[in-house]
C-alpha cells in the first residue's frame, strides 16, 4: 500500500494536503472558538483590577447595633475560599473633628480595617490597640501640628466613647491588592463642603476595631474578598458565580460581585463567536471539500488502469473498491493528524501572538470529534469519487481516454445551488431570512454563479473558438475550443468563482469592521487621547493649556464635560471650535459639525477687578397704574391732584458673575418714581477676586404703593475706580428680547365712569417692558415700564441662549430652539440647537457641544459630575505619557486617560474583533486551495493537454501560437471566474454585511458605516487573481513546453 | 487445469455510438479445441480484438452464443464472469504496461493476480514456477521501469497465466517488440501451451507470428473469413452456407459473377461459366 502511495507521491501529497486542510478547518474551528472564549474572559478580567473584581459584602448596624465586620464575614459560606482570598473586614464611621481649637469642625472618617497597620508606614507612634487610639496621616500631622499624644475632639455617637488620642502617624503603603481602592489619604488640605460651608478636609483616622464599638450605630461594615483570578476559567466561572449566589447575607447587608456581569459579557461574546466562527469556517470547508472532490476524482481517474487490471484478474467490483479505498482512504486519513497538528499549531500561533496573555491551551473533546467528522467527510468524498468509476465496465475502464464529456447543461446540483442562492438573496432583500442561511448566502451566490458560469462559458468558448478559427486567430481559437471541451473547466470556474468571492467578501468584512472599530474608538475617546484632570476649575485648566509652549500648545485643547445623573440626559461638552476642528475626531458618516455657529460674540467680557463702580444715571420717570392715570373726566383741573410717590423706589443695579460661576446682583443706585434728574452712581463692586459684568437692570422695589414706574434712564460714564470701562456704547449691550414684556397682573389704566363717578378698568393689565437704545446725549438709554420684575439689559459678550450643536434628542421639555443644558458650573442654562447631528465626540448621541470660551465667560466651577479634560492629537510631543507628565508638571492631577490605541485595543480584543480575523484566514486558505486545485487540474489533464499540443505542433502550428493557446486556455477561466467571483463578493458584501455583528455590544453611534471598502476589495481581488493567474500561466507554459513529439509517441 | 475449448455460434456484437451503431462482429461461428493455439488475423477494424474481448467476458455479445469450456458466457452473471477471469481465463491486453500494476514488481504483480483465488482452498501455482515458465525469475524483483519491453511483455504473460488458466487470450502480445523479444514471447506461449495444455488465442498482425501458430483464423468484416492450418489457407463455410472468398479471388470474381460448383474426386471446384476458367479449388 505504501508503495502505491509513494508511486504517485505528488498526487498523494496533494491529497494528503487537501485532506489535512479540511481537517485543519474542522479542528481549528473548536480550537479557535474555545481560545476566543478564554480570551474574552481573560480580556474582561484583564481590564479590571483587583478592586473591580472583589466580592464586597456591605452591612450596617441599623438592625443589629452590635454587628461587627468579623461577624458578617463569619456568616459567609466556606465555599467562597475556593475562588476568593480571605476576606478583609472593615468598619467605617463618619464623624467630625475640630482640628485646631477655635476652628470649624471638619468631617472625618474613622476606619478600622483588618491588618491595617501592616499596610501603613508609621513615622511615629504605634498601632492603636484600644478604643481611644487614633492614627492620623502624616499630612494632617504636619498641617495641624498633631503629634503622638495629641487629644482631638472627635464627635461621638450614640453615647459611645469616641477615640480621641493620637497614638501614631501613618502614611499608606502602596498595595492595591490589600487596599482594593480604599483611600485613607488625599483629603488633607482640600476644601470640602460640610454643613453648607467649606471646611478643611482631614484624612481618615485609623482606629482599632474597639474604637467603633456598638455605640456607633451608623457604622458601615464591609468585607472585601479578592478574587483568585488565575482560577477563573470558562469552566470555573459558573461555579464561582454559584458560590457567590449561595451567599446569604445578614439583614440590611448587600453583596456586590462583578462575576454576573463578567459571565454575561463572556456569554454574549461566546454567542457571537458561535455565530461567526462556524459560518466563516463553513465557507472554507465548502471550498476545501469542493477541491477535495476534484482531487479525489482525479486520483481515482488515474487509477482506472489499475482498477481495470484488478477486474481483469478476477476481482469483483467490491474487492476493487476495497483496493482503491484502502489506498486513497489511507492517503486521506494520513492528512488527518497533519490537519489536526496544523490546526493546533495555528491555534497556538493565534494564542501566542493575537490573543491576550493567559489564554490556556485546551484541546477539548470537540477537536477529535471535528477531526473525525472531517475524516469521514473526506472518506465519503473519496468514496463518492470512486463509485462511478468502479461501476464502469472493464471495457470502459480499459479505454485510454476516460469516457467523460463536458456537460453543456446545468446539473441537478447546479440548479439546487441556484435555487438556494435565489432564496437567500430574496430573503435578505425582503428581510425574511436571518441566521446561518443569510450569512451563507454570499457563498451560495458565488457557487451558483460559478455553476451558471460553467454552462455559459462552455457554450461561449465554443462559439468564440469557432469564430476565432474563421478569422484566423489560431491561438484564441485553440484556447476557446480547448476550454469548451475540457471536463475540468466547470470545476475550475466553480472553485475560482467561489474563492474569488470569498476573498473579496472576507477582505471587505475585515476592512469594514476595522473601519467601524476605528470610528467607534474615535467617537468614544473624542481625540487621540483624552486626559481627565482632577481639577474642577475650567479656567485654570484652560490657562494651563494656553500657556503650554509652542509645539505643545497647538496639539492640546481643554474640554469641559458636565454629565447629569440620568444616563439618558444630555451631557454638556464645552470646547473651543477651532481646536475641536483641529484636534478632535469628527464623528464619521454624518454631516460636518457646524462649528462656526458656536462663534463667540464680538464683545469682550467686562472684568470688574476693582473696588468701586461709578456712572451717571440721567432719568425721567413717572409712576403708572391705579391712581396715576390721566385726570378723570368731569374732574376739574383745579381739583385734580395726582398722587405723590415719595422716596426712591426704583432700584438700579448690575448683575455680575464670579469666577466660581456664582451670579450675584449689586445695587448701584436708587431712583425716584417721579420726575427727572441725574444720579451719580458710586457703588462698591464687592468682587474680591474680580467678576464679570453681566447686565444692568432696573427693578421696582417691593412693598411700594404704586403699581409701576415708566420712563427712561440714561446710563453713561461707567468707570471702575475712576478708570473708564468703555461700555457706554449701546452697541456693546444686547437688546432685550421682546418676550421680556410680561404681564404683571396689576390693573391697567383706570378711568372714571362719568355716569357713576367710579373708576372703571378699560384697558388690559399693566405690563412690564424694556427697551434699549442709545441715549441722545451719549450712553445707554433704558426705556421701560417696570412693575417689580427685574428688567435687565445684558452685555453682548454672551448670548442669552447658548448656541449649541445637539446630538440626539432634544432634552425633555425643550424645543430645538430652546432647551436646557448644564453649564460648566452645573447650572441650568438655556441653549438652542444650531445644528443637530447624530453624534458628538466623546458624548456620542446625547450631548450638547458649546463653546468653552463662552462657558468660561459665564464662569463657574465644575459640579461633582463635571470634569475638565485635556485632549491631545497624535503629534503631541512625547505622546500620551508626555502629555500626562506636562500636565502633572503644571500642577494638574491626571485622574485617568483615554486613548485611541487603548480604545482600539479594547474593541479589537472582542469576540467580534477576533472572530472576524478568521475571515482573513479563510480567504488565505481558500486561495491556497484554489491554487492547489489548479495544480491538480494541470496534473490530471496534463497528459491530454500535452498530447493535444504535441499533435498541433506536428500539424505545423507555431510554438508561439501553442504557447498563446495554452496560456489563454489556462488563464481565461481563471480571469472570467475571478471577475464573476469578485462581483458576487461585492453583492454578497452589500447583502450580508448588515447581518455580521461588528461589535460585541452594539452602539447607537457611530452609525455603522457599511460602505464597501472598494480599495481593499479591489486589492484583494487583484492579489487573488495574481496568485491564481501566475499559477495558471506557469502550468500552461510547462504544458506547452512538454507538448513535443515524444508525447505523441506515448499514445501510439 | 487443462485447456478449455472455445465455441461461438452466430456471434454478433454492435457498438452503440452516439449517432450510429457499428457492427464489429456480424455472425462469427468458431470452434477452438482445448489445448489448441490459435492466432486471430485480419485487417484493422475486422473485429479481432472485439472477439477476444468477448471471449474474456469483458463485453457482452449483442447476439449469439459463446461457450468457454462448460461455461455459456452470455448467460453468466457479472460475479461469475469475475470468477471465470480469476480462475480459468487469462487475458493479456495490448501494451504490456496495461497488464501490470505500475508500482509493483513482476513477482508482486503475479502474486496480486493470484490474489483473487487466495483463501478459497484453491491450489496456487508457485510464483517462481510461473516466472520460470516465462523465463523471468531472475528479473522478477526488479522495478518495472528497469525491464525491457520483452521482459515486460513476458511479465504480462506471467500475470495472465499466474492462476494457470485453461484459456489464455492475448491481444497483440508481440507488438512493438524486436525479433528476439518476440521470439521469447512466442517461446513462452508455446511453453505454456505445452506445459499446462492451456488453450491460447492471440490476436496478431504479425505474419511471422501467425506462421508459427498451428492454426490461424482470419476475421474479415466481422466474420470468419478464412482459416489456416499448418500454413495452408482455407475458406470457411459459414453456418448459413455462405463461403467468404479470399480477397485475391474476389478480385477476379466480381460481385454478380455466375459460378458453378463441380464435384470431383478431389473435392469441389468453382467454375466460372463464360470463360470456363477454373478457379483455385478448395477442399472443404
């Protein structure tokens, strides 16, 4: 048998290789799937640190005042220790301490934690051992001059004795696995809001467990268990999850574990892997089996004489079949171990170089099963190929030329393919088909096209050949006629069409997925990198960026972000338009951001950085309302005495904003309700750190016996500490909106009914109004009717309604023209949507982009939910690390960093990211298979082809014509099938790309950009065509070379 | 096993082609006695090889009967024919290489050919004995590629007679051989016939080969046209009474010519009346 296999070494090798490739595909699928599953778990675990992975049991003493953390820990099931390290118990209680006598108390947290002193460095004193001992931080000790022995007035609770004596001074040792994100230090020296006032922060006091005795009823108890990450595998994840579920916490306690979420992530990923891998592999297996059918057929055909001899010597058909199957079956089975080894090797390569570290090597029971199935499938193919030959008569087997002809019609299998492809295409177009059928449709389409092409090319080549013959194109004629009559033509067309389509489809899928991951990463990060600072001061961060040296400054931008608690609410994104255009990534597949609409008003803000504001106010006012109307009819003029209003009921003031964003009002004068005159304004500004002039206003003081005042006030000669502010020009002020007129609810003008002598209302209620104009004598004229509402004219340095670019829906209760957003100070601010887009950088589909400089003019410190970030592009010197260092050098704390490469890595390290890589594998391998098939075709038809060529050579056809004919005969089917395949690949891409999951977790934005990657598809097609074309041409030229007279002699 | 007799009666074989049928044999009546050596002669396309193929059970006759020994071939099933070829009929195809498994030596080929009889309790002729008969023992283990055409042909003979068949059929067993090789093959055939009594029927174009065979049968236009015995040529009366004349006689007796048969002491004489010319008389 071995001699038989060795005798046709080349053919056996090809058969072994194809069989091995089938086995490789079959075995690689479960190996790859399993590795991806493990990689998903490892990637998920790898993204989380020990603190994220811990199991926390939180409890309070609400129901059991004497409960201790150790008692909570004792109630946890023992089975947890298999998956978790021993628990770390902690008790905390919030209280207050007066750091220095006479000062306000500061909030402080008392902390008692297992083995805490082993994780502290004590610069003085010793670990507290009784209820009174306290460890204070080194920073606090220095700041407040606390020493060992200092007694501190610590607030008590519930009658319990609070620890009050400093017994040591600590600094925290860095040990993330112990602290699990518990922070004792970091508050010292900061200002914290306590009881409505700012108080100096104090680091945690470390106390002994006895220090938080039963009297501390508000104490919080926790037990943290660190996960034994290395023990968590796909198989153990479920068991660990069940161990967590088995926890029965005490009353008022809660259990917090990330394992369910991790399990959900992994299960979701596994589902996608199970969807992607088999479908991609199935296409490759289909191509591999098609090639195997061809190779096995060729192998059987070459054994026809031996089968004939076997029959001639008295062996039955069955005995002859056993002989053939023994030889070819053994050859095919030889490929099995090789294929499995290849699959394991490939899987190992993927594990080592593609997947994250820590993915274990696992063979799994599915691999031998898959190999067995592959082996059986290969044997079945060989059997099917041998069967028709073995059914032939001996006389037929003895014929030197097998009795095969090129069919010119569609076979049953071809029709079946066409029907299936049609069903798939129609189903996808009408959205009636999903799942495997939908994903397999591109391959079915290509196979059907290849089958149809087979029938068409045979007919077309015949006609072309005859026509060329008539016209004297000998090479073309010979090639056309040869293509038409070769039985292998249809095989070549079918396989090359399918492979070409697969290559184009796979390349497009990988490219589109890559593009979308890049898009999503860009939108998620916002720019090349985003450094989140610990500063809540937008002005300070902006100043730091603005003061960066040239070379850095143009590659960085400050960005303010204010989120709201509701995740579906609109997040405010404040950035400078020009910088955003330059540094941030524009969200893909949408209209360009109309950043020009966020331009700042021309007017610069007026800074009031001084003591006193002076101005001149010329007024002409009169009261309006009940009793202040015209003389009633019937009342003699001599008897008519209009009411007299005494005092100065009309307030004149300004509104300012502080650097902290507070909006403050300042009265700068009071005006009478009647008469005309001039008031010299001279008022304190009361802005020790400077403030911005926002508006000037008039308002009738409350408690007046008149309904309103009307008239005008001319303001001019605004000066601060004697220096003119230059704001007298009305152009620097923003005209009030007409909507500022408001009904006061008071009576309108009143007239006396001449019939009764009683006053009657004959007009509508008195309304507030305000108009702004240039005063005739210079300055700003406010003309108004005021009934007590604040009638303000604002400086034109900030619009009344903040222009914004809005992504997603208009916030609840608003309209595109006016809705509410949070300013950087966390205050509700009206805004208008100057442009509506699907997505904005970083904030995605729920955000409002505003001009940062406008926000800075308005001022304010960020709320707790706000953050200042610095976004950089990829040209920032030193990259991300360089930017982090620069900001730290400038005194800004960098809390965290998002970067495009990191975000890309996160998206790449996903089930879909890894799964789609398989498409490249399938494309490459299918191309290899197609090349092997061409070699096999050349081997099997070589003798006939070379005899033909030899006969033509003897008949006088020139060598160049013969070479041309041979090349065209070999190349034409490849080129035609390649073109049709590429077309099928494009159509398949359009049809099936929406069905392929590109992300593990779908996102609303950016919208999937499924536009075909024409360049990549074209390039991949050219590569495929080049590979197959070169193989065809080389083989054809070899045949042409071998077609000499010796070949003819063989046939005699 | 001793030789097997061969008898055909009204044997017809028609090849079915796509657009037309071709009658290769049009009523062959032939008897070959057991142990006889017969050469089938005739021009190309006369039906010699078809007749040989029918004797080997490789084709089924369109009409007529074939009897090999006690076996009526036209009534045998496919497995019975397989068994017949495996035990009682050896076939040497034209072209030595077509008879041999290319990756095996001659010894292995002989053993392979004997394989169909193994395990059935049959007594097999030792391989070396078979090889001795064709004088190939010393080359039996050489690769086929190293053998001369004559050695290959004798190897093919060895394979065909490896089961010691009663009938050996050879299709051009000496074609493309030089004289020495041809003689060796003919000597091997004679030895086989002499040693085992095997009936031998060979198809040949070679007149020298025919001259060395005790009996020749000429097939012409799908029928038995003539026979030669010990170098003497005879016309053969068919089952329907017709006598196919040799070509050189037909050249003088054109179709439509009237002849008379005149009986004499020496047999029958064919007489053309007009010129009263006596054609060559043939003893029937």
